[in-house]
C-alpha cells in the first residue's frame, strides 16, 4: 500500500521506533510497528481496540521489552530495561490503566520514586510546593478540590487522570505519551489539557497522543500514525486527511467502516420510538436525593434513552449508583408504578435494573479472573447446580462475538485484554439480561469507533425491546447523537433538561458551564 | 511456554522429596511408607479445607480458630459417643452443628462488626480453648467409637479409610469451587468486593457462609482425627493451625485472596507431611524442622510470584 508519505524537509526525529514486534504467548500484540516523533510535534497514534497502541507506548517508555525492532532517541540507539532509564532520558507516559497509589496523597504520588531530598530526608515542603505549582495548570477545571495533601483514593476518575498527567510532568519529559488520557475527562478538562499540550509543543516537547475520540485527534495532533493488528499501516498529516480515511485505515476499509461512521455521526437518533410520550412510565423519582445529588424529580418512559451530561463529577455517577441501591438515598422511587427502595444492588438487579460502572478497574472487573467469569458474574444463578458450564461458555462466547472483544480465549485473565476490550467485558456482562432499566456510567471510555457503533446498535435493540436507559457520558457528541433528552447536572443539581430544539452542542456546553437560560430547569 | 499451575509444582515437589529421601534413607522409599505419609497428610488436608476457602475469600481472610475447633470436635465426639458406635451419628450431628455455629459467629463478627479476621478468629480460638478447659477441667470422660476407628484406620485394598475420605473431600471441594454459584462468587469476592457487590453478589452472605464452612470442616476434621489418635488432649488441634495455613499457601492459593484451589492445598499438605516425616526419620530436631519449613515456604512463594509476573 502506498500509505507512507514521508514529510519533506524535516529535522531528525527525537524518537523513532522501527519494526517493533511483541508477542504474549500466542497473541501477537505488535508485529511490525513503526513510529517517529520530532521535538515540538504531536503525533496521534490510532488503531482499533487491541491493535497494539498501549503496547507500543509501554515499549517506548521501557515498561515492556520488544521481541524485535530498534529504538533510537536523540540520534542514538535506545536500550531500555526499565522505566527508570526511560524517565532519566526524558521519556514518560500517562498510561491507560491508572497507576496511582490510592493510600498516598497527591503529592506523594506525584513524587513517588524521585522525592526531593534535603539533608538526607524527604523535603516535604518543596514536594508540596512544587505539586501545588503543577496542579495550578489545571486550576478551575477540577470537579472536586485537589490539593497536594488530598488522598488519591478520595478522587473521582477524572481527577485521578489529571493527577496522572501532573505526575508525568513532574519528570520534565522531552517525550510524553498520553495513552487515552482524555477518556474520562469532560469537555472543559479536555480543553485545558489541549491548551497545555500546545504550550508544551511550543516548548519543544514531543507528544504521542492516543484517543478514540476522533474530534480530539483533529484538534490537537499534527500527524496521525495508524496501527492495525500490530502493524503500522499508514501515516498522514492531519491537514491532509479526513476522519473517514483514518477510520478506513484503522479498520482496513470496507463496510464496517461505513457503519462505524454512521454510528459516530448520528448514533441511534433514528431509533427514537414513535409516540414515546404515550409509552408506560418505567421509572418515577420524587424528591430523589443522595449525597451530593440534590432532590430531583424525574419520569422515564419505556424504551426511552435519556442522557445525563454536564462537567465531570457533578453528581452523575452518584445518581446512578443511588438508583442501583449501591449508596443510600432519600425520596420516592417507583419502578413500573410500584414503590421500591433498594438497599443493595442485589435487590435492584432482581427488580430488573442493571448498572455499568464508570470505573472499570475499581468497580467493574476481576482482573486476575478469567474473562468467562467476569462476563457471567451477575448471571450464575441462571446456570443451576451443578453449573452448566458449556451453556455459560456458549452464552459468553455470544456476548464476546456481539461486542467483537479481541481475546485469545475465554479462560485468559481479563487483565491481559487491552483497555477497550476490557471495557467491553464490563458492558457485556449485562447484555444477556434484558434489563427493564439500564444505568450506564460513561460506558464507552476507551472503546474504539467500531465497537462504539456496535454498542449504540445494541442499545437501540434493547430500547426496541422495551428497555429504558439512563446514560451518563463525558463525551458530548455521544449524548447529542444518542439521546432524545439530556439532563445536565451541575453541583449535584439538574440545572437544565435539553430536548427538541435545545438539544444541541451550544446549549449543552452553555448548560454544563452554568450559563443561564439554556433550557427549562 | 505455558505456565505450570502451583498445585502441580507442589505435587511434583512432594514426589521428588519422596525419592530424594530414598537417597538419604534407603529404607524410606516403599509403598507402606508412602501410604503412611499420605494418611498423615490426609488429616492436615481435611483440616486445611476450610482454611482454603477462607483465604480465597480475601479481605485479609484467615481462620486462626481451626486448631481449637479441631480439638473441640474431637473432644465432643469422645464425650458424646462415649465410645459407642451407635451414638457416633449423634456426635457427628452435634460436632458439625457446633463447628458451623462457631464459624458463623466468626463470620458475623467479621462482616457485621468489622472485626479483622485475624483478631476475630484468634479471639475465638481463645474462647473455645478456654471453654473446653473450664468445662472439662482437664478431666475428659468418654471413648472412641470402634466404627470411627474402623472408618479412619481400616483398610480397603491396602489403603486406609482416611485416604478415601480425603479423596472424596477433594472431589467435593472441587465441585463446590468450580461448579456452584457459591464457588464462583467466592473467587469474585476474593478479588474485588466492590465489583462483586455491583454485580449482584451477596458479599456478606458469601463471607459469612465461608467462615461457617471453615468451622464445620475443622470440627469434622477433629472428629476424624479422633479415629486416628484414639485419644484426646487439650492441644490436639493446635499443632495443625500453622500447617493448615502453610499447606494452603504452598499449594499456590494467594494470601490476598481470589486465586487458588483445593487440589493445591492437598499437594501442599503432602509436601509438608513428607518433609516432616523425612526430617524426623533423619532425627533432625524440631527447631531445624521449622527452619526447613520456613525455607520451603519462601522458595515456593517466590517461584509462584515469579510465574505470576510473567503472566
Ligand atoms: N500482558 C498481556 N498478556 C497477554 N496479552 C496482552 C497483554 N497485554 C496486551 N495483550 C494483548 O495485546 C494486544 C494489544 O493490546 P494493547 O493494549 O496494546 O491494545 P490497544 O491498541 O492499546 O487497545 P485499546 O484501544 O483497547 O486500549 C491485545 O490483543 C491484548 O489482548
Ligand atoms: Mg490501550
């Protein structure tokens, strides 16, 4: 394929990786991957879930050693046997799976392994001071207060993600890999991050940027490198390519790509059930409150897909958790007319409610257990005693095929999956249940374009079968494309309900930022 | 390059140790000796069954009351049956009920009062030991039912009953862990309780049931042990406490929870018993035995740890 167009008259790359290969047992994570980045350049690394992006990132930063291939940095061959070496050379990364220690404070995490010392001891004052300076670059976009002394465990996923960025910056990198660092950030946080990235680029930093949100690629990158099944299949300047071409490169072209695009642009909007207002009421909330979530009233009808938006951490996750019975709540809840008060998720499940958590590593996965067990965890009851394992396996295989999870075998631990594929497992365990009410907390985090389209189609199918869906997303495009109605939350309150004419990007942003008059409160 | 499961490593090690013993003590390697060692391992293995479940359940799970409950199981059998085989059934029922009740209290304390397992079960061990002492004042009337002795020591095809019972328990434990909802949920609870709860698992129920089973299995172990020792004394079970934990760990069950198997524990029990017999036959003192045990633990754990890193 004539896919490579080496840009003319360019300086030496800061980093170049050629012919990189890496296998895990029978799985070829990378076969023939190449990537080069110049100082002062932002390169987007694109590819479907499991195409090898994170693996390549880990090889560049010395976490993983390649089986074959060469790395050069600053004109000299680079041999890394551990991450510390890479960091000393000025190469750091924000990894997809967050690496913070929950029991330590923000400052302790940021300086872990290179604490400032004075007179033989850790210099806590300097450590805090410099952390505060670094945190200041995100001032105003944190959804909860983040101080150097804040315990990481108390932070929501978006803030932990920003702390990861700060932690990488503390090493003063010359090359920074951002592996899906935006996946759990809201619009405002992404804006700030991009402002910073542009600043770093000015300062001569090289950035490798991985994201499944195509619009971000076009906003921040200078060049895109595309991986498919572990092979670098193409390289494009951002100014000379459109989204469709990139998606085609990622997927290998053909019909799949077409569906993916359709799904991305206007997912499921056509699936609005006619006459939805006459459909029976499924969920009715009266003065429902929980923790930061201020009392709210809400009515959801059968087959409706209602979005919950706003900046990250405004109480959206808490609202969903409370509806699922995982945290206490006040007020009235009626499910299909009958009053209910779930005291734990089990009761909610039995009543036909399902929930996809927003934090896959802490709430959604059993990393060391096989994929099969992860998918069937809520469902074992259905397989009798003794458990009919063949049937459980067949059903799991069907879900895996439905979501196109790339795996070697159902018996492999879920920790071996790529981030996006692991997320599909978190969603997949509920798919065979046909819930009455499905609560989704940012379910497409790190999921690739194709799989997103597949998920949207599944949601439409569930809707058609009468499932009511309450859907929180940090991706505005997704809310606008999927939902007939979007509740915007700010500070625990529903400050706007957008539908019909008001359901567009402008109103959504305005409502999220707290501007008045965006819609009826 | 596939990974060898820890259970297989431990099993191979015990076989290797057996033949190694032959080099040091030529008269050590024969069928009778092998059977004898497996029989000794059977009691440890049975007593460590509950420990396996508790350790898999995670949350710093450990049951330090098994020693005391083994003693109690043996003493109750001794006293209730009074040596009569007809009353063995009654003894069995009481022993199982009392063991389960003790485990239930452990579980409730750990789950609902949030007492750390180490503290709760250690306290329970003290309470049980103390109660035995206070009630019996060291004077324990009773006897060993002949039926029990026959069941445990009687031979079928040259193999003592204890070994058949152990094999049966092995199958039962495999079934419980691999083919019941409880087993699957136990592993999930051991890995991540939050994920388990959000997936509809009754986490409290699973943990309480696990400690209850541990108490029940330890008491059953005490009953069977009586058939072997033919006498009771106040420290009967105590000697099994540390080995019951060591057997689980040597068998590859992870102390952090969520991973392991009872076959591993069985192999672990063989390794420990094997080593002990060998050292004893070489007239190596108890202090050195302990050093060797410690060394085996450290070496095996680092081997398993390294394998996991490669995963
Ligand atoms: N430690 C591991 N053991 C076994 N297989 C692995 C391991 N790490 C990655 N893989 C496999 O290598 C392939 C590439 O994974 P990688 O994480 O690099 O994908 P990715 O492009 O980052 O995907 P995503 O977009 O989902 O994050 C996947 O098929 C994955 O299952
Ligand atoms: Mg990845």
